[in-house]
C-alpha cells in the first residue's frame, strides 16, 4: 500500500496517508492511457470544418474551350480541382469525431494515471485547502511552500469558488473536481495536488 506524506498549505508535513493499492498502486498500462487520451481529444474536436466540392463551387458551368483542335488539354469545367478557384477533392464536411472506449479500459487508464504520479513522486496530498476569500497570492504562496515550480493540477472533493478563482489566473495551474477528473489532465500536468477528502472520494468512486 503506497504511503505518501500529508502536507498543509504552509508546506509542512503533518503526517502520512495510506493510498489504496487497487487505485494508486496498479501496474501502469500505457496502452490504456493512450486509448483514453486519444478518445478525450477526439471528443473535444468541434468537427465544423467545411470546404466546397467541384459540384458546390460557384461558376464553371460552361466548357472553357472546345474538346479538340486547340492544342490544349481537354477540360470540361474551370471549377475542376486542378484549377485555381476550383473545388476541393474529398472536401471535408461537418462531422462528429466522438467515440467511446469500454468502461473497463477507462477505469484502468484512470488508475494507471494516478499510479504513475505516485511512482514518479509527483503527487502531493493536502490535509485541507480552503481560503476565506479569493486571492491569487494565496495559491502562489502555497505552491512556493510546497516547492512546486512546474505545471500543477489541483484536485478538490467539491466545488470551492475561493480556491478556483484564486488559481485560475496562474499560468500552468488548473483546478479540477473529482467528478470531472480525467486522464489527459492528470498526465498533462507535472504535479498532482489533491486534498485528503478528494483522495477519499477518488477511492470511493474507483474502488
């Protein structure tokens, strides 16, 4: 069972916390994480790109010159794809890129991502995280106290506007809730900062 240090926002170690093997101590499955990240990125695509085919481009209704006798190549329309201002071959049209992977693979990918943070010593567990008022300086000081000088993901058990507003203006820092946590964000950010209550909620959800 992985054991990690428990810190307060002043950067002081106030104890230890045991993490469940079944969630934070699994064998990291890179293939599962890859599949889920691809799915998440594909599902974020708008799919609104559109271009005109030769049938949709305005003009080109008349044959530009007669078929034979001019010495030039034969053409039927000045809106063929090889012409300037012609249509696009296999023109992209609005479509959905959305697809899903099996639930078991999604759960395995989440556990693998969480376990990878433990293996790399990039997880920081806080005993509590709450501010009386939104102030960016408080999060900056907390990160300095915890010696975090890279991109960080802060995970909360429930919505906390003071924390979210305090962190949203800091480049490379993002807040997330347990129920919106995803594999892409876990892997994208170097440090994984999570509250003790959020750990308990993650273990409850993914057990």
